[in-house]
C-alpha cells in the first residue's frame, strides 16, 4: 500500500521520540509503521479522541489492507497506552485518570530537571539561538491553528535540552514519556487565543543563557505546572466520526 498521498495531504511527520525521527528520515517505513504513524497523527492532531472506537474493519478498509497489520498496530498502541483494548467491546483511545497523568508528568519533569544540570553548561549560544527561533515557529503555528505542528515544535524544544545532557538512556526514557504527554495534551489541553507556551519556552532559554541551573529549573517547573492547569478533563468528544473519512488517502 502506498500512503504517499495521505502523507502529503496531511503534511505527515513522525511523532516518535526525537532521535527516532531523524533515524527514519532516510529510511522507508514498513506498511505497519506507516499505518501506526498515520493513526498517531490523527490522534495527536485531534481528529479522533476519547469514546471513539477504532474499528479494525473500518481501518482496514480505509487503508486498503487486511485486518492483520491493523491488529498488530493496535496491539502496539495498546502496549504504549495510546489505545485501550476492551474485550468484547473493541479498541478505544485510552482515557487516562488524573492520577496517571500526574505520575507521567512528574517523572518527565524529574528527567528534564536532571538533564538541565548538564544542559546549562553544554548548550552553545548558537544552539540556544536555534531554540529561540523554534519558539517563534511554535508561536506562528498556534496563530495559524496548526496545533499538531506547534506540538512538534514544543517536543523538539524540550528534547534538544534533554539531549544536551549527553545521556542517551535518559533521552530514551524522556522520549517514551513524550508520546504519553502528547496524548494527554491532545485529549485535554485547552488552547487559548494566545498560548503562553512559546513565551514560557523563551524564559527557559533566558535562564539557560545565564547558565543558572536553579533559575532554569524554576522556569521549567512553572511551565509544566501551567500546562497541567490548562487541562480540562470533562470535555465532550465526537464519537461518531467515520474513520474512512480521516484515513482514506483518496478523500
């Protein structure tokens, strides 16, 4: 199956961990990987959400494949806690509890705080300039209503800081949590007319420029605290969307 038309139409870009994106840039994706990324793209760009069933039959028809690769992809996403497989009911987007969300953000902040200790010394002025430019790109994406692209920019911003610590295992754990926090933000984040995230990111950069570990940590915690406060857990989601209209590349 060729998903080129789909990818071009939706400006497809892998939402993996930061390192995996670059590993895949020059490597053709397998059929299952294409389907996996397409479904994640739809979830993280808010095309589908809680209470919506991911029908194997509809997905197979939309992607013009058998149910076997669809089943493999959904099992993988279940393992990653992106979807939930309910026996005799079907597959649904995972709806995490507040406690689960708090735990994931707590661990993610711990990892990023640890990375800051080295990042404050390792990030060059050139790299900090690049990160600052990225915050303006993020801001522009919000203004254009491109939530998914803004999320990608924010992911890259934080991943660059973590990567600067030079600990690949820490970066791997951090990236694993990023998929979960992306899901939570896609499901529950409220985006105001003028989102504060880009300016918060610039304050983090300012603290990094001063090589002030304590101030950087303070700005980081303030940012993630605000992110959690903006999340609304009782929003209604449309559960009646036809999956074929989302995933059929000929539409």
